[in-house]
């Protein structure tokens, strides 16, 4: 969604000719021109490294695409290893702009984190050094993993479509909690298990409680088993991955968004919820505290603390006026500061400067 929104915004609002290169698991190279005028190349892969696709044929494919399209500037989305790093090398002397989407990718797994350490220490800095400019979503990321490149890094938070994500005509007062995020085993830092425990704490007090989990992943059977052991299978609905208007409507059907993740560099689901008029309960950590103003447009709680998470959810679910005030403040923030129009304008300026050799 991030890449699509940026590509379409740059095309419609600033006249860029945008080509997007992405990956596809279906085994064949594809080229498509979208109704928006954006051209999309999809490159096949057969290997994955911790859910990151990779293919030895990509360097050749990228050089061919760059030669065909002759871009003035190349924008690279990283740090997921593979396509972005190969693009940085294939770019040659053409100016590149990196948008860095995360903090550190370390997940708390000894073996996997050693591989990630090698990537973040050796391969990632190559792409960052080659970039003319770098952009990221929060000061947490700029002053953390990007601190060595701080002088050429701009803060451009991801935007949100405030027209697609808008409040319901009538605020939901039923105790309906929404989670949007990965359920992969490799993403247990999202701490969905903490939210399950919080709902188990609340179920006797709020017998109509409902938890909707949006997102897919190979951890689904584990979380289903966990819900069963906690005795809350009947109140948890796993919806799988949702997009577009279906996702937007799902926000409007909830009373509060819960994000128990330990380390979100930004948390786009937060801004989508805010745009939808939902109050947010999130863990104080990472870049979330730069997005959520505690007690003004959301509530922040300590990490790894289902009891505190339950208490914050209780505060909102049992006090509709409180929830409504938080939701209205979040909607106001999004419209004034985080609508896509603001973010695309900022990205346009960075790309224009890079193309001009500024």
C-alpha cells in the first residue's frame, strides 16, 4: 500500500513517470501498466530468507529494467534484504533515494539475529552510503539505526488515505477490539499473545467482548491453540489478510485498535485507525511514542504487560465518551499532519533534489 500510494501520488500530482519493480512467487516475469499510468515489473523468486524473497537472477533483471526505463532517480525501499540492495548496486552512478521503513530487524532469535546482524553491519550500509538522500518515518529510526547517516536523512512519516479510512457514521460502543498485524512465527515481537491474555482478563467483566485479528501467517495455529487454552476461542475472530475497502470497513466496525508490538518504527496501522476515528492502545516503545500522544489521541502501556494492556482497553471500552474524544483527536492529527498529500509532497521534493544533483 505504501509503494502504491506514493507511486500513484507522484504520477497524478507531480507528473512523474513511475516504474515499480517488485517480486512475485508465481514463477514468471510480468510487466503491467496500471490505470494510474504506473508501470509495474514483477520478478519471480524461488527462495526466501526469513520471509524475504530473493533470486540470483535479479541483478541481471534490474540492470535490464534500468537500461529500458532510463530513470532520473531511483527510490529504494529497504531494509528487507534482497531486491533493494541489488537495486542499489545495479543503479550504478544514477542517484538513489532510500526510504528506510524499519528499525533493526532483529527478532530475538539467536541464529536469525546473527544473520540479521551481518546484513545490518555489512550489506545495508553499502546501500545507505550510495544513497544521495535517505528518508524514514520517525526520529526513533533516524537517531537509532540510521544515526551514522543522520546528516542526509529526512523525516517523512508514511501517510494515510484519510478519505478511504474515515470514521463510521456512528461510533461503535460494543466492546470490539481490533488487531492488525502479522501472525508469522518470525514476528512474535508483535506480541499478539499479550493481547490474547489481556482479552482473557477482560472477558468476565465484558461478556460481549470481541477481538478481531486481521493478518496472516504461519503462527495462526499456535495462536488458535493459545486462545483455546485461555478459554476465549468464542470471542476471537481470525480474518486473515485484508486490504482496500474491506480493511477500511473493518476499522469502522471496531471500538479500539490494540497494538501490543514491542518495537514498531512507526506503525501504519495506528494512523489508519486514527483516520478511522478509532482510539489506539499501543506499547510505549520504538517509534510509536512519536505517533501517539499518550492520553490525547491514544493510550500507551508498558511492554510485555497484558494486565496494563487490559486496563487501558477497559478504560476505553467502558467509557464511550473517553474513547470518542481520543478518536476525534487522532482523526484531527491525521488530517492535519499525516494525510498522504503531505507525505507525497515531501517525497517529491527529495526525489527532485536527488535528480537535480542537489
